[in-house]
C-alpha cells in the first residue's frame, strides 16, 4: 500500500492525457454520430509531427507541441474531406470517390505483385478524380439517401490503415525516441514518497489547460454553439445561416488537435513512438467515451481519469497483462448496467 | 422584394409545387393560406434553399437565389421560422438567440438581445434555462426571437400558431402585428386562415401545389368561396 500515492499520481497524469484523446473522439461522435476509427492514427501522427519538428527541424519543444496539434488538426480535416464528407452528402460523384478510395486502399496495403499494386493504386486515384470531376461538372448532383451506417466506419478503418502504413514507410516500424536532453529529467519528490517527473507535470498542466480551453470554446463561443447546434439539428442550423461544412471542419480540427496533443504528450512522457501506438489508446479511448456517455465531453473527461486510474492500479497491484482486462470489464459492466454511460445523453455538456 | 416565379418542386416523382408564382413587396405582410398538404411549407422550404425547385426562379432584392444553399439564403436576410419551432433543445434560451445572430459581425448583437427580451419578457425570465424545457408557446416566441436576432429583411413564418392554445395564438399574432407596425416585411404561412387574413395585407390561396386565388386580405375575408372553404360559416 505504500506505493499508493505514486500510483494515484500516475493515474492522474495519464488520465489527463487520455482525456484529451477521448474528448476529441467523443466530440466528432456528438456532432456527426460517427466513430472515427482513424482517431488513434491521428494521435500517432501528432506524436510524429512533434518528433519531426524536434529531431529534423531542431525546433524547441514549446514550438513543436502547438505545431503537432495544428498538423494533427489539419490531418483530421483532410481525413473528414476524403473519408467522411463524401458519405455525408453522398452524391453520385461522392459515391464514385469513395469506391475509388477503397480501390486505392486495396492497392496500397494489399500484398500484390508490384504490377498489380500500381494498377490498383493508380486506378483508385483515377476513379477518385473522376468522382470529383463528376460532382463539379454536374449541375445538380444526385443525392443518395440512406447511407449505410457501417460506411463511415469502414472508411475510417481504411484511413487508419493508410496513415499507419505511411508512418511505417517514413519512420520505420521500430520505436523512435526523442533526444533524452529535451526536457529536465530530475523528478520532484512529493509527500508520501511519491515522485513526479517534470515531463509528467508538463503533461498534466497542458492537458488540464487544453480541457479548460475546449470547455470555453464549446460553451462560450459562437463556434461552440454552432457545433452543438449542428449536433442537435443540421437542418435548423442551416436555417440559422450556419455553414454546416465549415463547422464540421472546425469540429474535426479541434478533435484532431486534441488527439495530436495527447500523442505528443504521451509520446514524450514514455519517450517511445511507433506507428502502432494509436491502437492501444484507441481501445482505452473507446471505453472512455462509452463509459462517459457517447457525445458527452464532460463525461469523457471524468471517465478518462477513471480508466487511467484503473489501468495504472491494475498494473501496479496485479499484473500489467491484466491492464486491458480491467478496462474491458469496466466497459462490459457499464454496457450491462447503464448503456447510455455514466453521463449519457442527459448531460448538459453534450456537444 | 421577393418574387417567386413559376416554381416546381418535387419529392421524388411527386410534384409538391406545380408552378407557384407570387410576390412579397417590401414592408407588406403577405399570407399564404391553404389546407394541409397544399404545398405551403414546401414553398417556404424552396425559398429557404432546403429543397431545390426543378423549375422556376426565386429572386430576392433583384438577386437570383434559386437553388442557393440554405445558410447563404439566411445570410442574405431571408430568414425562416420553421414549422414546429425547431428550437435547439439542449442549448439555453440565450444561446438559441445568440445563434440566431450567427451571420452577423456587428457590435449591436447585445443590444438586439435586450430588445428581444423586451418583446418577449418570458424569454428573459428563462434566459439560462435549457430551451427544451420551455412550453410550446414559449418555444414559438423563442423561434421568432431567434429569427429576429438575424435582423431579417424578410421574415418567413411557417404555421406559427400550430398546436398552440388559443390564448397563446392571440399572443403570437399580437407580436406579428407589432412587427408589421414596425415596418417588417413578412411572409406568413398559416392554416388558421381567419387569423392570417386579419393581419395580412395581401394573400394567396394554395391548393394542390398551385395558387388558386389571390387578392387583398380584406377582400378575401369576405369572399364567399374562401369563407366556405377556409373560414367556416362563422365568418
């Protein structure tokens, strides 16, 4: 028991970083009712953006973190345009674009002979281009109604695979590390014999600050009101003069920037980056947003600390291999007892 | 100010509007009356850009806005209060009003908010409540107030009295009368033809997606066919 204070501290700073990831995850769900399964890949790319800024461009850490957030935010916007938007306002051209995207994806990731690989990839790209041209050329593109719910999920899995493959191609599958001298490493001793490293304090500080900023953006600004308005009724939002596409792009940017921040911060704290680092946090994040109540930002923040603590405590007191077992036990428990999540739907912070 | 010229709107293969033509001059209140399913809401939604007409043109202040995206139409000052209020239930009353001013960038938004509260004191009492907790009448006031926050050049009201208690209906029409006195331009869609014809200057009767009759509201009020079909014997 004497290591409890230490475990609690670890649970708090890791929970705070997980909260950043989960809030972005749940934000997109709240607005568009889609699970963006490429959120973990965006998180990973956020970490690598900072890695490039620091190791290749020699930027200081304080500049690399916002740069990584902006990079990941823009990545999420591009992701929306390519993987989700065509499905939202599915025009005939959009459908063609999506089919092209799938073909391109097959070409990129499949273990084909080089000839077939390039044929598939290039024809996928050509089909996508055809789709874009078709929509711009048509006077009134045909609307396709009732897009199957699985389509955006499949899209985001595809996007995730592409993003991971790209990272693998550029950075290799091995673990990359930030230079060790990037941040002071002498830990502070706290009452109860617990220690906290400066980097862990930084993670906690930035995460809490970003949570406050996000809260203010969503609760107090016209952009935040528009995001919540669209989540409730896109049609009404349009009648109020809200450009839905723009607000959706803003939502994705916020979501991606938060994932990117979480990626850099956890990448720094554990000092290990690899193309697959998003997979683990995606599972934890999914649990967090279900436990917190799908679409509830405040719920996600609270649940993130809960899940973070649960993970740390199960590693500290039982065995690290049981970590995910406890997380999933919590997930199953919540799904059985209260499927809408602890802070589900009734919550006033629902976005 | 607004002229709708021979529009045809389809839902799939069904023609909801079959050549609708009318005018809303600046500073007037024009009513569009007709039975359920006559195409009244479709007409407003076509003007607002929620649906596109297959044929015909819509001109607002000399600009062809046919087929424009709904948010761009609203940004021009052609603002609709949709049927069924359509308030943003999880947002507070004040947040709903502030979103009404989404297209504005000027510094008088706070001032207008106070004006709306003067027009609808009930909304001020409930400014921090969740809009979904309001009664039907209060929600209608909120929907109108929210549209006014955009400083509309032309206000389109879709069935503002639908589903409200008689006393509240009185209140809604009192507000419409007040806006009229202030010189607002209003296009009013109503099933309650009696009320609509009292407040309007000019009216069109819509039937099966076509304009079947039009005239000064004062004349239509005493037209025997209108009395028979839409006002009942009492009038």
